[in-house]
C-alpha cells in the first residue's frame, strides 16, 4: 500500500484467494500466478485496473509428471495440481471479463529455465484455449505494455527498438517453432543461430508433455 501511494509500480506473486484479495484491494499493479477466481477477485481486478500475469510453467510438472520424476511428497503434488487448476481458471476468467493478462514463467522454480519462455506460450494455448496469434500478441505487445516499455519495444514499428526473432517454421501453425530461432535481432544487432546452455533433463521431461 505504501509503495502504491508513493507512486511506485507494485507487483506481487500470489496463488491464494485471501492474499490476492488483499493485494488487489490495496492497489497492486500486477498479480503474478493467480488463484481461484472468485467474484470478489474479478470485481477488484476490474475496479483497480490491475493486471494478471499468468505463470503456468512452475505448475505444469505437478500436473503432468509422475511422482518419481518430481521427487515431492503426495501433499506437495496434490497442492500443485490444485494450484495449476486455479491458475488456468483464473486466466480464463480474466480473459472472459476483459481483464489484461500477461505471460511470465517464474523462472528459477524446479523445471523452469529462463530459455524456455516459448513453452509458456504453448501452455497458454493448450490449457487456456487461446490462438497462437493471441499467445504471441500477449508475450510481446501486451507484456511490453505491462512492463511500461511499449514505447520502446513489443511491436515492430518505426522508431522502436528492432527486437524480433526469425524461425524456420510458422509459429502461427505451431508455437513450438519458437524453440529454436535461426536468428535473433536485439536492439538492431543481429545474432545468427543463437545458442543457450540447456538443461537436458529438464528439456527431456518437459518435451514429454508438450
């Protein structure tokens, strides 16, 4: 509340109804993750203009991986599955009610690598029912607006930073084409066949549920 009153941009991550309600009521700008979307939570989103940033990536393993792969307790797995369902429900309800939804990953959580943001777009399509075009629009233009940099990037326009990637296949047909860009341009500098250090075990397990 103090940060909001002081004119600072405030975001918080929460998956539980009471905490989400309190954050929204006190003027948070963005709510990460999301939780069970009650009528009260949806009302507060609308009244405050707050934004939901969906992050399905950290919950995907709980929903799709066998226990021996996860290495978590039965309680943790059951809790993770429930939270995954609430996150998906919250994203769908927000979209249906005209509430802005962005995309994130919560990178650093188990099985969530920084280079795998493309997977979040795939999950957004698969579990929330959006089109590939809308997923890309959300990850670029909407995310840039949420971050307060839409005057600099997020779309390909004259006067903005030249930030885009080139892929071999059409991501509008299959978002998995975003996994291996052939070229990346960042601030006008072109990178050919960019490489990242991958975590093979993480990629192998996640590829099973794509």
